[in-house]
């Protein structure tokens, strides 16, 4: 069983929730007028596709651009309000080809001033049950042998690079709404489960400045689960930027893989944390991505925006996650 490092779990009465790193509260809504029914509570199933959402200062919209129909974009509704946007690309759990599958989570990140690009188009309600937003996040195979028995993945690691290429090009295209509104030197790559393996492979790209691997990690054996080149633990040597592994506890099927990857990354700045009582499905479908959303925003704000306040969630003996009894933390080479 993996155990936290020397600077691991600490307990304290002054618990800093992961959500506090967002630094913004949801906009209050007025109570319904007398005699009218209260509006339904928004959740992952009923939020309108066109509605801007997110807990950050720049409510985010979700759309597909005609010049990148294979991906879904998340960005502040008012593009000029947030300054230049770092670029974050995302691989879905189960390597699904559905860009709105993690909408709450990705919208929340975008609402803090990011362009987030997810693999897959927006899949409307009424599609086959294996592609609708209501479908559960699929479990990750427990071994490379099990992964080899799965159908070919619906998306591929190379599509994360396609997303980066597209965003960098849009930043220089005068006709684009993103013209000179992006920061092509600040690029994050992320993914969940099978998408996390895609993120590891894509993070070999020298333009990547940080990586977040969610409920995932590589197998010892050769696998092509991500639809790219065959991968083993040896491919971790190609990572070159600060990296975070976030998962559920030991009931998360990728828990051991993430722990082993952390031990392999001896020279890289790396952060490893898991939340007690959380499974492989994480908290992505909770409003604003739940606690996982707060951790993502804080890490990206620190790594891509050099936000010193956000760094407190990860640095120091009393870091925000260190003093939260729901979380277990280990780290190496971070400063």
C-alpha cells in the first residue's frame, strides 16, 4: 500500500477546503415571485447547452467551432474581459468522443479565464445511451491485458496535439475571435482515466507547461489504450513539466497506477493527492466540478498564471489539501 511522503497528510482545525481556491462565490439568484414555481436545481443533466456557467468571475460558454468540429471549446462568454487565456486541453474518461461529458468541471475551469478544449463534439440528448451526457463515467480497465480486450478508443492522444495546434494558430489568425487573446506559451494538458493516459502521451510535446492526470496512470505492460503509440512506465521519462496526479482513494481502480507513476517521477516536480471516499468517477459531475474542480483551478492558476495564493493549496506544511482530512498528499521537487 502506498503511503504519503514525509510531507504528507496533516490534520488541523483550520481546514481549507479545495473549493476555497476558486476565490469567487456563485452569483446569487433572486427568490421566485409569490405564486410562481421555484426554478429547478441545475445539475449535469438539465443545464441548458447555451447557458454560461462556472463559479469563476467569467461565466463560461460551451461551443463547437466550425474550424475544429471534432472538439468542444469552453471559454469566458466575454472573451475580452479575462485578459489573455492560457490553453488547457482535455481527454475524456474512457476516451469518449463527447466534448460535453465533463461540462461542469471544464466550464468551471474556463470561468477563471482559460480556453479549455475537450476531445469530441457536443452530443445532444436523445443520442444512443452510450454517448449521452447522462451515461455514467466508465471504469478504467484494471490491467493492460484487460485494456487490450476493449474496442478501439473513440479518440486518440494525437487529438490533444491537434487542439494545441489549432489554438496556437487561432491566436495568430486575424479573423478569429481568439486573435491575440490566448497565451500559447502557457499550455496545460489534462485527462481522466483513459484520457489521463492520452494526457501523459501528449505531454511529451515541448510546448506543454503543466500536466494533470486524473484517476489514471500507466500500466507496467505495453498498452495502446489511449489510441496512440504503445506506452509503458518508461514513457514517463518524456514528461518534462510540473505534473499532478489526482484520484479517488484505494477503491479507485487507477489508485495504484497513479501511486506507481508518482514513484517513477523522481526528478520532476510532481504532486500526488487522493480524496478519501471518492471513487474512480471523481466529483466531475457535481456542480462546478466539486472538490476536483477546485483543485484543478488552483493548480492551473498556480502553474499557468503564477498565482501565489493558489500555490498555498499545494505548498508548505499547512497547504490547503494537507490540512483537509478528506485528502492525502505527497509531493516531490515542488517550490
